[in-house]
C-alpha cells in the first residue's frame, strides 16, 4: 500500500513578514577594510547570513520528534587576508553560528555541515550551548608561498578536485551535497598542498591531508588525536588537449589505494561534457575494488538559461529500494560518498529572470527506487553587497516512515527558508 503523506508544507507568509521587516531596518555595522603600506597589504571582510525556516516533517521522522519546526539562524564569517610581500600570504576565516533549534537535521540551517562533519581538528571548535545552538570555529587558517609558477600552502584550507558539479567522486575532502546552491565558501581541511605549473596549461599538485580519530563526543565527529592511517596523500596532474581539459589522480586515500580521472570540455562548440571517476582498492583482503563515476552534459543559451544533466554510478552504494536507519547513518559518515544508493540522476536549471533576480531548480532522483528531492532557489540582489534568498525543497515517492526500512529521502522535511546575506 502506497504511503499517502499529508503535506501542509509552508507556514503562512505572515510568519516571515516581521522577520524580514526587521532585517531591512537593521543597521549595517560592519565595513570592508583595505590597507596598503610598508608592512604589506591587508584585507578585512565579513559575511553575515540571517535566515528563518519552516520545516514540515513526516510522522515519526528519524531527525525530528516534532511534526514541524520553525527556526531562526545567523552566522558571521570574518575574513583576513594579509600579504607582507609578493611571495608570502596568510589567510584566516573565523565563523560564529547561532540557531534556536533543538534538533539537528541534515537538510536544515545555513551551512551547519561545515561545523560538524568535516574531518579536521576541533581545536578551534566550541559549542557553547545545545539549545539554542551557538558555535564558533576557524574555517581557514593557512600560509602560502607563491613564486615562479610554484604555490605551497600549509594549514587549514579548502581543497576542491572536482570536475563535475552535482555528484563529484573526486572531491575527496568536504564535498558539497548535490542540492547545495550556496557554494561560496568550501569548508577547509588541515593539509599541505604544493602546486607547480608545467608548460603553458599543465599543473602538478601534491596534497597531504591529515586524518583524525573519531570522537566520542556529540559536538563534533572528530577528535584532536591524529590518526596516521587516515592521512591522505594525493598526486594530481592536469593538462589540456584540444578543447578538453583532463586530469589524472592517484595515491593513498586514508588507508586505501586510490586512482581517479577527470575530463571537461565542449563538443561542437555547443554541448558541454564533464566526467570524473575513481577506483578505490579497499584495504580488507576480502573486499573488491570499488569504482564510482559521473557523466554530465550541460548547455547555456544566450537567453541565460542553462541546463545540466548528470548521471552518477556510486560503487559504494547499494542497489536496493529501501534502507534501514543504520544504512543511512553509515553512508552519511563514509569518506567516499554521502549517498547510500547505487545510481542517481540530477537535472538542474538556472535562469536569469532579470539582472538582479536569478532562479535555480534541481531534481535529484535515486534511479533504483524513483525517490528523490525537488529543490528551488531564488536569489535577488538588493545592492552590490546585499542579497535575499528564498529556498524550498520537498521529497517525493517516499515510503511510510513508520516502517523500519525507507528511502533515503523519507525522513527529510518539506522546507521553506528565507535568508538575507550581506558582504562587507
């Protein structure tokens, strides 16, 4: 018998009006600062995000005991970039986060995953209270040397090795979820990276990322204790052949041998092609090597309409229709894929309704059970430095969550979020 979930999804508009009015009349107290002098070049900046959300959960949801949750959250990111000369540069990003939520759920809040799931030292991480939730952390802290086509960076830094957009098997450190629309700040990891230009368009990369032991505390997944078996050493070479860029990767990914490739370019000056994949040789002798790959097609018209279609084969997932809660938590904690299923399809669209208004949609489906998520994102620019964003998402073909086994989307809420972002 098919589940018939009643979805009274969105709260009345009146719930958001007082909040939005308060936002527009809030004084702007932070300013961007730049200084040049004998001591070098200094840039100070900040990003402020304030949001209000309404989420409607299915009965007996895995993530919330309440049928609906109204919450407000805010975050402040302070950025510092300093260069004493043309060779040395330093970067620091400090983050403060607040949310008046009792339950932590994966689909909610503004970048909450940045502070919980990323494998990095929690030495700067502090959770001040659980209700309301207040977090402080350092997301980036690194020093870089740049000279003659060489760049060496040491410390907490974002590392992105992806070629595809929605599903990215080669984004090995803190990957974005497919339905993440806001991607300005990628979470940093503790690593050393060496980049060397080779020829006109080629580049060699050496990456060494530290691994940590799992934490027994509820605040963060990782402890301050290093785990050498979880260290990663990745070598990458990229170049261009004709109209296509390509890359090959290999090395030790945590305690397993890793090989990967990436390809991107354009056919017939019209159709964009992106592809990437990996082969991981598991350390246990009784386990086979696993492969994952993504193939994507994309095109952008002169009208500003762009479409992107991606197919994802997840060798780490299971080709089954339903999952137990333990299956879902196991996939959420894996280093290779946050998806429990074997095959996925994502269709995304973006369109500039006006020079100030941009809309995006995403349809993501598990091919093996036809369950998925439909997400919507509307972004309006109020000025050069201030924008307002409206996001909504809903799942479909979800089974009855009163059952032990369900699709991975059964427990996700229908959600509506209004957010103000300011950059200084």
